C-alpha cells in the first residue's frame, strides 16, 4: 500500500471516529430528551386522571345540588299554598272578629 493511500485511509478513519463520537453524543442527548419527555407524559397522564376525577366529582355535586334545589322549590310551592290557606283563615277570623266588635259597639 502506498504512503499516500495509507494517509488517505488514516484521515478517513479519523473523520469516521469523529463522526461516530458526534453521533454518539447526539444520540445520548436525544435519549435524555426522550427520557424527560416520557416523565413529562407520565406526569401529564396523572394530572389528566386527577382532573377527570375532579370533573366527575364536580358533576356529581352539581347533580346533587340541582336535586336539592328541586326539592326546595317543591317545598316552597307547598309552603306558599299552606300560607295562602292560613291567610285565608286569618282573614275570615279577622272579618268575624271585626263584625263581632261592631256588633258589641252597637249593642252598647
């Protein structure tokens, strides 16, 4: 093998070693980036699961509140009807008492 050819092969080997070293460094950097991304994805999945649970609980609370409000509305209507009846009774009694008072005043 000629000296010139040997020098050319040697230069190519040096370039190849440098390229492999650079590729190894880039590969390691990518590996670290992927590992970090995997950890981020795990964290995001946990956050999503937590949010899903909170959303379900919140929805259940809303449904419960709507149910309670519905019961309260029903009670309000019942209470209003009862109060209306009581007011009617009181109005009748008041009218009778006024009539009795008027009758007693006339009798004097």
